[in-house]
C-alpha cells in the first residue's frame, strides 16, 4: 500500500496557523488604533450609520468655526459701539456745561472735546475684523466712512468738506443784510410794525426761499393792540409777513410784544420786547414815545436790532445744525445760487465737488435692514443677522451732531468787539443747547443701544446653538465610538487566547514535521 507524506497530511494545520496569525494581526491592529477597521467595509452593517454620524460631526464642527468667527466680529463691533456711546455721553455732558471761554482757535473746551470725539468716532465706524469692515453693510471690503480730516476740511481745493458747507449755509441764511433774511418796517397805519420775509422773485407771486428765519407768530399784552399772523394764502410756500398794530393808545410800562421765528433747523426762537420809559433803555425793551405812532417807530427800531442779534446768534447756530444735516444727507445738499450769485435754493452735491462721508452700502429700504446685510447660518435651520451700516439713523445722527459741534468756530480776533463777542457767546450757547438736545434719546428713534441689543440677541442665539451642538456632537461621537471603536480589555483577552492557541499549533506542527516511519515503529 502507498504511504502519504506528512506534508500532505498536515497542510490543513498550516492553513489554520495562518488563519490564527491573521486574526492575531487584526486584533493587534485594533488594540493599537482603537478602531475595529481602517475601512468602512470592515465595519460591516454599521458602515452606513458611521458615515452619517461622521457627516453630522463634521457639520457641527463647521458651525463651531462659524460661531467663533461671528462672536469675534460681533465682539469687535460691540467694542466700537461701546466707545461711541461713551463719546456721545461725554460730548453731551460737555455741551450741557459749556461756557463761552474761547481759546485761540475760536472754540470752547466743550468743542475741543467734540473734535477729539469726532476723529475717534470715525475710527470706530471704520472698525475691521480680519478683512471685513463691520459697518459697511454688504460692502465689507470698503471703509464705510471717509477720513475724518476730509470730512471736516474737504479734499483739495475743489471738494468741499463740512466746514465749507457750514460757511456757505451761514452766508445764505444771514442774507446780505445779515438779519436772517427778514426785515421790519413801520406799516400802514403808522401805528403798526410789519415783519416780512425776504422775497426771492422779482415779480409776484412772491415765492418763499429756503434760507434764513421764517416769521411764525406774534402776540402782545398791550391793551387794544391787534396782531396779524403769517399765513400761506396760496396753500404753497410763499413769502409771508406778520404785524402788530398798537392802535390809538400808547402801551404802558411793562407791556410786551413777542415775535416768534422759525430757525433753519426747524426750531423756534422768540424776541420779546418790553415797553419802557427808562433812559438809557434796558436791553430787550423799546421806548414809549409821545404817541402810539412814535412808539411804533421805536418798536421797529428795537426789533430791527434784535432780529440782527438773533440772526448772528441763535440763528447762526441753527444754520450750522441744518448745514450738518445737509452735508450728511445722501446725496449731500449745498447752497445753489442764481446767475447773479444770490443764494436761492439747495442743490445736490456730487463726488466731484463735495466729500461723500459715507462710502458703504446705503441704509435705504431697497437694501433691506442693516442687520440683514450680513447673515450666517449657525445651525441646520437657524441663521443670525449681524450686519451694520455707519449711516444708520442712530450712528449718523450722533456723528453728524458731534461733527458740527467740532466744526464751528468764531473769529478769536474779533472777540474784543463787544457786539461780536455778545453774538458769538449767544451762538455757541444756542449751538451747545441744540447739540445736547440732539444727543439725547428720543422715543421712537433708533439709539446706539438698540443696535447693541440686536447684537446681543445674535450672540444669545449663537450661544444657544453652540451649547446644543456640543451635546449633539458628544452623543454622535459616543455612538460612533460604539460602532467603530473596540473594547481594549476584550481585544487583549482575545489576543492572549489566540497567542496560546497559536503556540499550541506551532508545537503540534513541529512535532508532526519531525515524525518518520522509523520513529513511528
């Protein structure tokens, strides 16, 4: 009979050893990597869930990166807003307590505070986070506000800045007689005084012009006197007048006449004149004459001087405020002139002749809300709006007010003139009052704090989503580990068992290979 070799009989033992060795290598790899397999195929039925869980974890990680970037941008923007709030508070406080102590530049200490605040405000509104300007709306690659020096002083000889616009408007509002474009005269009858706005047209109907003071109302405590209020008989803006007729009876000492005028910025100012028999006449009074005709003439003289003082004082301050509003409009408005050079209307400025203070995306209805100009997704179905524009109402109003306060100056060389000094003090007092009022919160109007509240809401939404995503990621990672991961203790036990089995197989195989027929017999 034939006898088979040991090799053919024991080949299956070699295959078993290779299988054990392969299992040992797999377990050793699992122990070192902590993973069941290096490929999804090695995960068996769990591979689909593993892919889905990894995708979910990657998405959460991308949201986390977005949240980090958003918190940085909002944080930088909030720092700017906090500084702007402080500037507004400082300038408002300085304006409230401002006096008439002019320095050699023709400004008060409060105005110097405003100047520093203005330049700082421009820096704050031009804040960047990375490569993004934060107050330009969608135009994130463009600085939203022109350089502070250009806004104040213009850009070269042909492009006007705020100071030039204020000077042009002042000239237009004062008029050639420097009386605010209103005049008074003894009327008919001669016991009356008539106050009339300046006409801009040589032929009737007389049209209203946009500059100077406007007659608004007149009242008196003089018994028997009558007043005529200004009206627009045509129903459209036109030249107006008002008057007071003293009648046949002279006023008594202490009787008053009050004239009310509307200033270029829409505020009103009163001139109150009191009948007096004193010599010299006290300030703010008119002399009682021999009869009401003489008294009317005295009233007209006193009123003419008072209107000129008002025009060069409070009206000039109101003119500066209105000029600021014109300059910060989009487009800016400037004084337009007739062929003979008279100021007759307002015209739109252009980039070729006027500094355009705002260069970002305009805050107009067509562009949507400012906050909606920057939108980011922070979760599967959640987005936050965190955009801002430097020309939003609250930001523009404060920048404009602070800029005007910083731009106005009197001529220090003329302060030795008593009349000039009196009007200069009246002008700065009226300007300071308007600045303080314009920096105060107005119900129904946007404030910087409202913008901060919007940002706070965005940050709260980001935090809420981030907290939820941290929990979601932890649960997904736990499930993924249960699918892809291994139990090190269990793997180590299996390795020991395999090593024991493999050692036994080696010994058995070695024994078999050493056997021969002689040894067997």
